[in-house]
């Protein structure tokens, strides 16, 4: 049921922003989605319990907000090559997809792809750091600050600038400007046993814009 609706919404966004890549359109849809139903309460699943990330993903699409998301996590076609290499595909396999000669001298872990969400696997005592680059598609001169942050008990999160500075804010001076930040997820070595999965999120906020990045955790 969602596929035709999202296809039409993606087409509408493309008509307004013809220069946007498929990844930018997907980012706009995901980061502006709502986690609340029409009654203003959390979306529920078939058990009438709050739906988790596996049931609703980023949330319920909001076309007016997706049309103007503020920031997007963009991905260019060549960015997928080190990603596919990291997944274990050989250059020969990848060449069948991209239709050009490639090598796997550079690889990235799955969670490093510039996607508008994170899927993180953590053992006790693990600490993993990934980067994300956001592109300003909202207001030329704008400043985004970190809004609410949510992670499971026993997990901590730290957000830094690319060179180790604490980015209490992302300050843009022009349209289509890109800024990069690092996110480190750490699981305490004292963390007690829990279920195999967890979830969370973080947001960047500026005026009318709220850019939400969901987290999905796998605990080993």
C-alpha cells in the first residue's frame, strides 16, 4: 500500500526540485516523517502498543514537510562503490551494476553510507564512530542545533565536528552548502542483558525545520 503513495510523493518532490538525486528525495521523506497519528498520540501497531522502528521505519510520511526538509543527506552514485565493496561484492560484480571499471581499494562499513538513519551493532564495551554530511536546502543563512536525542539505557552518543570540535550547532552561509559531523555510539561494558534490539533518534532543529535521524541498534 505504501509503494504507490510514496512513488507519487517522490514524483511531486522531483517536480519541485528537479536537481535533487533519488537519495536526497528519500532523505527528505524520511527525516520529516511523523511518529504521531491523527489523534496526536504515538502510532500503534497491531497489538495497540507504540509501534517500533521495525513497524513504522522513520514514521508516517508528511508530504508538505518533505517538500521543504531544510537539510538532506545526499548520496551520489559513486558513493555506493566503496559501500558495495564493504559488503563483500567483488569488482567484477560491481562492474555489472555500475557499467564501468572499478576497484575495491577503498571500502566503507555499511553504517558509513551517508544515509538519513543509522543501523548499529554493538557488543558490551563497543564504541563505533560514523560520519554524516548534510546539505542545506532550506534557508541560506541558517543555524541548526541539536534537539532531542534518544538512545537505549546503557548506550551513549557523542556528536562531534569532523575535526574533533563539539558541533553544538551547524551554521550555514549559503544554499547547497555541505557540513560534516561525526556520531559516536558507545555501549557500556557494564550494560546488563537486554533484548536483541533497541531504537532511538536525534534531531537537528532550525526555525520551522526539524531533521530527524532514526537509530536502530543490534545488541550482541
